[in-house]
């Protein structure tokens, strides 16, 4: 028994070395149309577990539509048509029967904060309640933990009963993040989260994200090239619905690009 | 350098003229309201007493009170609401929250618009055919109220749809993204934030239902019936029809009597409207976004 232990350990080490971990999100030949208009044309890339995956590109490059496809919001969007496959954790999400269960595993933060017209507490407790958690003591723990992780607890702990929609813009955005975390997601999608947030708060949220990536895989869509440089491990550059390039963020910013358009965008020559 | 040109002067004159014209038009709206209310209060006011409200008409409706008509109108309105509010709200919820833009939705919307445009006398004849004869309800409160309900359904649907759509779409998306179903979203976020708007619409409907005459004339309202209705299958008197009858159909009615009836009827309607306005003001005060 004792003698066998090292053998098992070395065997598993060997397995890890020979087989790289499968990607958490696999996007294969994904196209998105709105009505007749092509938004995303046949893109393929992988997102790995516990990384921050940045997606950059000018407006109308298909970034937001990609996020919508990721949590099957195409179902609720008239005229949106998705082809190709997206696999999350090895499962094809188009064939996922219960999309509500899928969405519960994916937290989303929008460009403009959406404080629901509920109290701060109820905003964060909504997703757990939807998932069937009713005990106040359990909810209390979730609410405090999520607000703390979103760097908002200290500011609102004395007014959990006041309306979430009456907080300041930056606070509401952190409330939105706390709400996304309250779903206990495996995947967190951030769509230009800092548009309506002041620089100081942005930095605080960015610090939060760096902490979170140890537990959650994060997809960060942003218009700010420097933000992706600060945060993301790997970055994809989308342009007019085309995937120009995916690569290690550090390498891209060192100029090791395969496509000159990437360099041009990163250096601010267009976009 | 800043001296006005002839064109500037002309524009300014026109602007004054147009403003005066529009002000005049708007002010004229006050005149009929003041006249109607003034005359009703002046001539009908002395008629109003507790006795007037709580006794039956006597002497071939030339004297006495209006109790059966008052109670009848309340019956008609309440039963009509019981039918139209659940159907109307459910339909509006479907159209606003679930329906996609397809042929069925378009047909439903078209039906609602047309229903709103049908003259009330046509509704009355429809009520006779459908409720009185086909469903064999006879001339009864039930038949009259259902006729009223069909007629006011578009009002409830449109008001409810507007109230639902005043809730920002972003709230729904945020909920859906959390894995909420459409129904969970409606129950937890959409309805709590629109229920007051819906109630406002319902109250407005009440005031409209109370005043209608044609739809109840052949379906359940009685010319003269000095008893209070016992069930929805009874006929009943109603304020609106009573007013019509004593004004035009019965000889020897003292001149002041119709004014008194009209004053009570309009007071009921205005009280409802006031309630609805108060409600809306209250809501605007605690709007959450």
C-alpha cells in the first residue's frame, strides 16, 4: 500500500504532462447572423480554465454577440441565428436541453450597470433564490461573500435594505458583479464593464478579477486595449466579425503578431 | 451687429400668434367640463340626500330614490371586472412578454384594435346574440357584464401592456442571464414594478364601464325594477339606463330628478378617476429607477 503511493503519483504526473488539459470553452466555426446580416463569420478558438481571456476589437466586430451566444441568449433574441459549435466543459451548449441551468453557470456583467429595482440584499440574493435557496442564514452568507468579493461590502453593509438602483454608477456595477458571482458561476462574462465606472473603481474591480480567476474562467470583452494588457492571459482580436488573431497577451504586446492588423490596432493606428 | 432683421420680427410675431391660438384651443377644453359640472351641481345638488341614495323610485319613477340603480351599477361593474381583468392581464402578459412577432401575434393585435373600434350598440347586439340567447344566460347581470367585459377588454390589455413595457428591458435581460425563466422574471421583477400601472388602467376601465348604456340596454338592465338583484342571473336597474329612461321615456318626471341622477353617476366616475390619478402620483413618487 505504502509502496504503491509514489507509483500512482508519478503516473498521474506523467498523464498531466502528456495530455494537456482540455480547453474549458471550445469555439468551432462559430457564425452569427442577425436577420440577413453577418456579425461573426466562422471563428474558432479555445478558452482555458482559470484564465482571463480578453476579446478586443472595434465596434461591430461581434464581441457582444459572441457573449450572447455563449449563454444561449440567442433564444431570447428575435432574428439572431447561431451556427457552429460552442462546447463548455466538453458539452455542446446548443444541445444543452435546460438552458436555464446553463445560464446559471455563467455570470454576465453588462456595459451599463443594471441595478434591479430591489434592495441591495435582494439583488444579490435573487439568483440563489431562483436556484431554490430559501434559508435566510444561507442567503446571508452568500450575500456577504459576494459583496465582499466584488469590493462593495464595506460601502453597503449598513444599507442592505436600500434600493440597489439608487447606488452610484460604480457601486451599481460592483453590485452587478456581486450578483453575477452569486450564481456561483464557472464562467464569468464581462462586457466592457468599465464604461460607466470611474478609474479608481475600475482598478479595484480589476484587482478583484485577478483574484477571481483562480476560481473562475473569465471572458473579458473590452474596448480598452490597455485593460486587456493589464488583465488578460490571452487575447483574441476580432475585426468586422473575423477572428484576426489569438495569442498570449504578453507576446502580442511585444509585437509578436502574425497579422499586421493586430499590431496596428494594439498601437492605436486604427480602431 | 445684433440688430434684428425684418425676418426676425416676422418670426417672432408668428410665434406669438401661434402660441395664443394653441392656448385658446387648450383653454376651451375647460369650458364643457365646468359647464357640465356646474349645471349638474346647481340643479341636481339639491336632490342629493341620504334618502335619495337609499330608497327605491316611486310613483312610476317620478319620485323617490335611486338605490336599485346604484346597486345594479356596482354589480355590473364588479362582475364585468371579474371577467375582463384576468383575461386582459393574461393576454397582455402573453403579448408583451412571450409573443414573438409572427402571424398569430399580428392577428391578435389586429383583433384588439378592431375590438376597440366596434361601436357600443354593436357590442350590445353581439351580447344579445352570444350571452343572452346562445349561452342562455337570459337578460341578466351576467349577460350584461360579459358584454361590458368584451367591450372594455382592449382598454385593460392596452393599459397592462403599456405598464409592462415601462419596465426597462435591461431588467429582464439581467434576470434571464441569471438563469431565470420568463415566468420567474415576470413574477419577481416585471409584475412588482408594473402592478400599479396595471391597477391604474383597471380603475380607468371601471369608470368607463359604469357609464355605458347601450351594451346593457338589451342584455340585462331593466327599465324599472324596484328590487335589489339577488344573483348574477337577475336583471337589474343601472344608473346610466335609469338616467336615459327618466329623461326621455317617462312622462311627468320632475325636471330636477335627472340632474340628481346624472350628478351621482358622474360623481362615481370622477371619484374613480381621482383615485386613479392619486395612485399614479403615489407611484411616480416611489419610482425605483
